């Protein structure tokens, strides 16, 4: 059975992502699963070109942060992702360059609480970026 062009574009960005993940330290996929609040099998499904499961756009900032994408890697990946899913990039990171920012945050000893805290910080940063750029 032949793949359609949308399958090929998904394979393209997943191939880029898989290559980046392969060049990261051991345990990166597990750290990514934890940061996303998902099982490692979910990470495998959304990052492997052999699976048809698309990568949800809302997870891109977390993937960029956990996998330490360089600006060039991020640019290549976003171009491929945009080709596969036109108009679905998140507001922060879609049209602007992202830069890493490392914070020391409390560890609540609970993955769900840690994820909620991290998500709240991410939302705050996105809102602040919108205010500064004038996109209220």
C-alpha cells in the first residue's frame, strides 16, 4: 500500500527527531516521557518514523527543552513539522526563535505536581512573551 504525501511529511519530521534523540544521552526518552507526563511507549510512538502517530504540537516546547535542541535543529524540525501540519505550531516557538532557560524549581516529590508546576511556569512564560511582543 502506497503512503500518501502527508505520511511522508510526518516521516520527515519524525526522522529528524529520531536522529536528534539518538544523539542525546542515554535516558533522554525516559526524561521526555516524565516531562510530558506520558509512558515511554507514547514517546516511542510519537518520535519514531515507523509509527503513524503524529506528534501533538503542544508537546513541542517540552521536547525542545528536554532534548536541548540547538537553534539550527529547532529551525529544521519546525520547518518539517509545519510542512506536515500547516498552521498547527504553538504560538510560542512557531514564528519566534526559542532560547533555553534553566531554572531551579522545587521538587514536590510527586511527578504529577512537578508537571503541573512546570506547565504553569511554561504558560506564564508564554503569556509574558505575548505581552512583550504586543500580541494580547
